[in-house]
C-alpha cells in the first residue's frame, strides 16, 4: 500500500500531550501540564459569537479576515505595541499555530535551516520537520538565566540558515527578552540576512519590563510577528490569531491563505472583535491572578528548597527536578503522575536543554496549584 511521506516520520510528537492524555484517563488528577487559562472568555465575547451564529453569519469571509477584525488588530497593535502597520499586513489565522506555520512556510524551503530556542515551544521544531526544513536548536541555559548567548548563536549560522525564531514571553520558560537582547538578535539577523519570526502569544503577561515587539525595532522588513487571542482573552478553543507580515505581501498571502484554510470562521472572528474593542478588565484581572499565583507558588518552592527560574512573563514556572529525575525527566513525570496524581510537563519535551526540568502552568485554581507543587519531592 502507499506510504506517507518519509519526512513526516521525522516530526517529533508532543511530550506534553503524552502526559496530558494519561492524566485525562485518571479522575482526580491535578493537571498542571497544559497552558490553559483558568477562566473562560467573558460574556460579551461569547455573545458576539452566538449572535453571529443566530444571524447566519457563517459564510466565507475574505482570506485575510473580516474588515472589522483587521482594523481592530491594526488599532490594537498601534495602541499596545507601538507597531504601526497597514491592514493588508494583518492576516487572521486559525490561532497562532497556523500563523506560525504560515510564517515558516513562507520563509523556509526544503533543506533550509531555522534557529529555534531550546527549550522552546514544541511546534517550532514540529513545523520545521513538516516543511522538510532542519530545526537547529540555540541553547538557553540555566547558567545564563535561559537568555541567549549571542556569540554561540553566531556559530550556529550556516549558508543554509534562513530564519531565527524568537519567543518572548517564553513558553515554556516564563522568561522574557529585553529591548537590548531583541536588538542584538535583530543585528544578528541583519548580518546574516535572516528572517526573524516573533512569537508574541503571551505579550500581555509580563512581570517586570513591558513587552517589546521585535518588529518595532525592525528597519528593513525582516520580522514576521505572530499573535493570538487564546491566552490573553481565554479563547483557546475559538482559534483566532494573526500574522503580521512586512508590507507588500498581499498577493502572496491571498494565495497561501486560500490554499491552507481559505478563512477563519466568522463567529470566532466576531468574538475576537468584541474582545479587542471591549473592556480589557478581564485581561487585567487574569494578569493579576497569574502574578499572584506565581508569587504564592515561588514562595512555596523557596520554603521547600526547590530551584526554579524566576518568572518574568507568561503563566509558567520552570522548575528543576534533576535531583529526582535521574537523567530522564519524561519517565519521572510518568511516575509522578502515577504516584502523586499530578501532571506536569517534562522539560525534555521542549528540547534537550530542558532535561531535568518541568514546566508548570499556574493559570489554574491557586489551592490546586499549591497542592500539586507540594507533592514534588524536595531536595534532600
């Protein structure tokens, strides 16, 4: 019988999903492994989608998205990100996942190399394999507080390198890159004529300096920016994100978007308009909840002598469990799930540099979060 394309077999699976699927089969498990906001989108957002369904607004929309949403995004980018773009640079996608895939498909050919953060979001590597490109990890190490080593990055660039992916605030690390670091990464991209793909899904959740969009530092149109409604407005299942391209890509984007999804469903787009144009108090409340959960969680880890990366963004804690994981943190997470009924994400799912660490989502109920963390064995 026919076989699937050989390169698909090279695409790694998700270690996070591996743990989550086991956890879902165990009633009573405390699930801290998946990045899901604890709240649901507020009523005004849900009502906008419901009204669209009732009114029969379920036909094709323009490839780039309905005009109301694209204009709302343009206004949002100017207001919150100091990023001034034309509406034809904004392309509404099926979540940030599709935006990221589009950005990589537009910039990578078969055999090209793309620099990806390690630890980094699993889809970066998965997409590269699916596109028959080669992901080249750039290590983010504990001894540097998981910040990039620019001199090491320089040595990873080859004649086949076409792009670098930057994710700040970071999933899984909960770290951020400051303006100086982003400027240095853009300088590297200019020196080697690389695209810079910027994943900014957690932009509204920073716990120190304000988020900086790399495109605001770009002076030669080499940045593609990826955003999402999922985390900021608790709309993970609605699947609305967007890709911001350099100017002049309209004809290319029309063809590419049509070939992949045609368009995002209109009820979800209407919900996104309501979210962007409505009261942002829920986003502010969510940010305060995550910040308070992080404070309570890190205080508990401090008392128990557990090492972690001090979070500066997103809603994750990156915790060192190397004292018990014995060089195989995935197997330890499986045992921890069986014995303690707590699901955490193995750091190795995000790259080899994540070995010995786990990612914990703090977006859930605080009491449940603290109970789960209390079950992690403390160092002797």
